[in-house]
């Protein structure tokens, strides 16, 4: 069947949960429109000033007033730099899953050294994480990076909770990143646990070095401890093409060559595994967001997409070898029937059941609005 493409952006029917309205605009354009209504740039500067003052007041008398995750990538580095410019006092958290590049490590070290910030480094035990990653390949799902994404999310909340900090700064922006389709990138603790206990050699409950968080942990920390996640880039006209020079001059930041290529595993997933096994091109999400934000035209995006992802064979070979697969084993994985989160136990039915209170919670600012739009709507 011929692929249908959104009339506005470049999202298409390779996305399993996509739908189009009567004007031919897709679900993700509608999500963007709602996010724009909630975060209009005309009010962004004043709202951001108000948020900064609230964060400062909440952290008064303490060493830190916010937690900021830092991967060494562009978005998190710029978020950290803006936090300093606003006069905030962040505690920096870096999560090492064993796949970071030399450039990303240097970016993290340089930023913290130049800005004179305290850094908490969390390093996974390689054998535990290797087993967890192998499980996701045996499950034949596209979201093999989800265990790391979830662990980072859990660690940021844990650090905030342990240090009595009320605010977490997140470097995501819907204007440049968009909303990753749920069929491409799903995570929740039940999903990760089910896959690990089906395919892993280590029971999920026995994993000690990889941070996790139950729904009850999230409820306690969000509603009872009043920890909030703030995406400050959503309140400003953030354009990736304009920040590299600023980061280089201010904190010695270096470009790592591509979106999320600061991490070898993510590079491998996005350039090789997803396109070749699942026909997933994650550039569509980012490019579509930038079309909607007026950063690029649809024609420019289509030109970029006309060239296939270029993968680095050395990185491909390194990932396969470090995960303990023979080439024949990995070829069998690539050829096996594809599955998704729907084939495993997840909290998705619960999210649907609780869609009304989650909707209210996101509208009141307890949780990011995008969580409701992605998981419940």
C-alpha cells in the first residue's frame, strides 16, 4: 500500500498510530498545535521569568535549586547554559550507559568545569545493562533504547528527591524534537520488566545499578514531594542551528556529527537498526517539528529524507560484538518478525483508564502535557 504523507509535515503512514484530519494534517501536527497554545512564544519570555523566580524561591537556602541532566549533546548543554544565565544553581546529573563517545564525555567535563558545577555521575554495571539490551533485541521491538531513557528519567527524579530539590530541567522542545510516536519509542517499568524477565538471564528485580521508578514512586515524588519537570526550551525560540557557536565559545562544546550521535548505541539504532529492520526514519519526527515551527520548509525536509541514513560500519560492528552477538545471530534478529510494545505487558491500559486524572494533572502542571497527549489521547 502506498504511504500517505501529512499535508503539512513529513510524518506518514510508516508511523503505526498516525491519523489524519479532514484537511490531511496528521495527529502530530495537532499535538504541536495544542503545545503551541500552551506555550505561545509571545508570552514565553515572561512565563520563563516567572518560572525561574518560582524555582529560585523553592530552592532558597539550599545549595541547589534544580537538577539538570547532561548528556553532552546540544539540547541538554544549552539547557544547562541557560539555567546559569538565569541565575539558577543546578546540580548536574550524567548517566553513563557504556556507550558514550569521547566527545560527549569531554563536553560534559568541560561544561561542569567552566561553569563550576557539581556533577553526579551514574554508571551502569556493563554486564547488567548488556543483558537488558540483549533482551530488547530478542523481543524484536523498535524501542531498544527505552531502558536507558527510562533509567535517565528515574535517576533525575531520584536525585531531586534525595537532595530535596523541587525542579528538574529537561532539554526537550516540541518545536525542534516533536513528539516521538508511541509505536516507535515506548517505555514504562512494567514493559521493561516483562521483556527482561522473558528474555534476560538476570531477573529484572536483581538488577542493582540501573535506576528504575515505579508509578507509585512517580506519584509520591510528583504529588507529595512536589517535584516538577520543566522544559525551559519550550518557552523560547530555540533553534539548533544558532546555538552551536554559543556553546563552543562559552563552554568549549564540540559537535559530535549528528542528532543523538553523542551516544554510539543511539547512533547505531537510528542509522542502522530502525531503518533496516522496522522502516523507521526518526529524522521525520525532528524535521516535522521544525517544519511546524517555521525553521525549515517541507521541501527542505523532503530533500534531507531523500538521502538514506548513513551508518558507520565500525560502530555497527562494535555494537554487535560488545553485546555478544555473532554476525549470524544478529542477522537472524534483523530478519525475525517485528513486534511492538503491544505484544508485551505494559501500563498502557492503566494510562487509558486514568486518562481523565492524567489530563487534569498535566493541565495543572504536575506532569508535562506531552505525557497525556502521547500516552492517553
